[in-house]
């Protein structure tokens, strides 16, 4: 691990994932026994204010978090023009698997149970990555996600999966309802609809509901004792 800057339990890092190095922000509260890895959505980054808010709530609940960029700086510049990489779900899932492997071998995190929090297209990447590391990934939460983009991988997901959708995000509601039917191998599945919320959960109190639902889910499935 190359530390860019450290402050208390917060570490700014570069994570090696395959042939690239990705910038990330790792927070490990004292006595944490689970870590949530964030997979952001289309055109976003680790600086997403919505994901950062959810991460802060999870940290208050004693969960470690990792916010990281799925693309390198050069790729982000290229994607701003083409908008292609942000929809390359296979590539994003591969990056997430690489980061997961890094966590499994990094001494401060290798004992922690891993969960994924995916937003928008990042949800599909999280679902696919979970099928590639089923022994490691213990829980998944999707916010306004596009699980339909995970395709056949939905039928292979084993981790407990919570889908959260805004009540006014009508096309995405139907996509998540269909995805829920395919998640039959998961240990537990649930679809939560936040009344009055749109796709970005910008309405007053909407994101707070997302954070509360996510923290409850992760506390239930990640706080079950540390890995050996």
C-alpha cells in the first residue's frame, strides 16, 4: 500500500487492481469487523457526495469503508468524451474484484468481512464481482441501481442483497423488481422503495433513509465476527 496522506483512521491510498492503480479513501474505525466497498455509478467518482454521506453513516456505526475510483485519471478524461467506459460493466466488475483481492491480502483489512454498496451502474458491477468472490463478499446493497445490467450473473449471486429504489424512479423500480426475481440463490433478498424519492435521492430525508437501510443491512450481515 502506498499511503498518500493519513489522518487518524483515514488513509488515502493507491490500490493495485490488475494492471492499474486506483485512488481510494480507506476508513477503519476502531474495532470494525466489516468493511463496505463503494462502487459508484455512471460518470461519478469516489468524491460522490451521496456515497460519501452514506459512508459517513456506516463509519458512525463502526463499519470500515473504502471509496475508490473505478477508472484511472487518464480513463476518466477519455470517458468524459466517449461515455463508454462508465458502461463497461465487465471492466468495472474486474476492477472491483481486484480491489477485493487487495483487501483480502492487506494486513489491516484482511480480517474484515466485505460488503459492496453499488450505485447506478456500479450496482451491476458489484453483483458480478460478488459472483467471482462468493466466499469473500458477505452482503450487497444497491442504491438506485441497474441490476439488470448484471445479466446472467444475477442468478449466481449468493450474498444477501438489498435493492433500494426511489418511489418516483419508475423505470428503475421495474428493473429492480425483475432483478429481484432472478436473485433466487442469494441468502436473503429485499426490495425497499423510498416514497417520493427520485433517482438521485435528492429529496429531503431520502438519502438519510438509504443510509439507515444500508447500515442495518450491513450490520446484520457483516458484524458476525472477523475473518480468521
